[in-house]
């Protein structure tokens, strides 16, 4: 049982104006109040994770309600740079040392399958969201050099995950980049995350999912028979199951030493700038701390980010936003050997991390019929799809073979 004036930790979820805020087709038709008092499933959060959860649960038979205290798609999803990767923040060989080789391989394999499934969802729903399949170029850096990258490629091959090691000469020849090595892999993508989430929510609504905002949940009480959620306007909603997809505004009862909120920064150039041709096919990140990542958008913008800090409120500093954007721009220019125009958009946001780089997904300990999705790291969209698959399977009563990889431990609360 949880009782609080604010059961999910309320945060500003981005600073300044992210690129995607000006996207067309991200507004949604919503209701102001729920049409009934009881549902089969209530999903709290109308971002990409809530959208994918609704998609997985919208079978035309269940009654599903999605609520958000904000405008849908305008929380953490708006701040995503939408590099949809199967690579987890913690390299496979390092994760194997933390949780065992078998579990680490399963986590990476599941992440790869989730990217493939996201590709199918976008195609099946005919979403217009700038979705493009990409390769990933993971560059050697001060944290993972060429030797570590060779070890990583061996670990991926042992897990039946394709990856190619490029030495310094091969990297220079193919990409004109000066690093000691890199890993080139498939099974990644990029998209406009706001359009993607909005499109999935629209499709779920066509299958009967109800979307209500603004509606804030202030209390949740669980029983073996179902869940009761109190709203800020004094009403009680009942559900057989509740799923908290509230992102980094996680349930207070799930605050845990292995989960932290840190700050990150990003920028986007104007469209149509001159960039290397290979950036049309690759997204890039590096084995460094702080790391840099970048990609090209469909309309020819460079989107780049990184410079993370282990602080849950540093992102709110306007001066840091200015300084970090300058640093990111200079790093990209040095890497690519070109001059970039001043960014058209700069933004900062908090995001959740875990010790293993894996998300926390599943039943909330001590709360019957309540599920939560949190701790996304740099793979938010990919992990959101895994969460949708795991939770929808649990609700359907047949479980998921990989649920143990992401489950909350009994000592979480």
C-alpha cells in the first residue's frame, strides 16, 4: 500500500525546448474525465512507455485507461534523442561479470528482439515518425579502448549477436575517423519519439483504449482482487491491474540504491547541413566518460548529446545548458573534422540509470496487481518495448521467460 500526496516523484522532465516539441502530429484527442469507474487495466503515464504498454494490452476485449497529469507525450519522451539501440549502456562482457554470462546474453538478445519488434510495430501501424533502420558505430574511448572492444565483440559472437571489430586503419578508411578502434553492428534505428508515441497512442485509441488528461493519481491501494487509485479531484478509480509508466517520476516506494537520476544534455542543428554520407546509415556513440553520441535526422539535422553528470538537478541550470551544448558541439566538430552551425535547439533532461544498465520492470514488491516500469538508461524506447511485452504477458497470466532479468528485487522498497 502506498499513500502520499504525490505517489510518483514529480520532476521537471526537460529544460529549454527539445527539438521534438515543434513536431507536427503530436497532439492527441483526450477526455477530461474517465467514462467509467472501473477498468481492466489503468496505465499511469502517456509517454512512449505508456503508449507501447497500451498497444500491447489493447486487444479489443480489455477496458484500458491511460492517464497523465501532463499533456500526453510531453514528459520525458519529448527529451529523448531516440537512438533506438539494442546495445545496452553496460557492454555485454562487463555485464556478464556482474550478472553472469547466461543472463547477460539473454538481456542483450532480448534488447535486439525488441528493436526488431519496434520496427514491425511502426510498419504495421503505418506510423509517420521518421523511423529509419540504422547501424551503430561504437567508438573506442577513454573508458573502453580497442582491447576492450575486441573482448566485447568476442562476447557478442558467443551470444550469437553480430558485431564487427574495426581497427584504427579500417575505421579511418571507411569512416575517416581517428580512433584506435570501433564496433560496427546492426539492429538499431532512429525516429521522432514524440510522433512515434503519439501515433501508437492514436492506434491504441482506435482499438478502444481511453486517454484522459490532465488527471493526477495521488494514492494507490492494492488488494488481491484489484487496485484502487485516488485522483487529485477526489475520485476513486478501480482496476484489475495498474501499470505505472511514469518514467523518471517513479513510484516513491521504489526509490532504491541501485537506481539513480542523473542529468544529460543534447542539441540539434538546423536541418539540411553538410554531414558525412555514412551518417545516413549509422548512429554513433563512444566508450568514454563522459560519452558523446550523435546521429543524423531524416531532414539532415545533426542530433548530439552526452556530457552526463551524476546529479538529478544539474540539468535545470541555464548556464550548464549553454556550457554543455558548447562542449558537445566542439567534440562533434573534432570527431567529424567539420564546422557546425550554431544549434537550433538545445535541451537538458534527467534520466534514470541502474547499476547494471538494465531497466526495472514488473510487479511492485508488496503491492498486488501493481506493475512499474523504470530505470531506462540510454535505451528508453527499446526497454519500453521489453516492458510492454513482459507486463502484458504477466497480466495475461502466462508470464515471460525473461521477466527475471528485469524484476524488482524483494529488497527494492
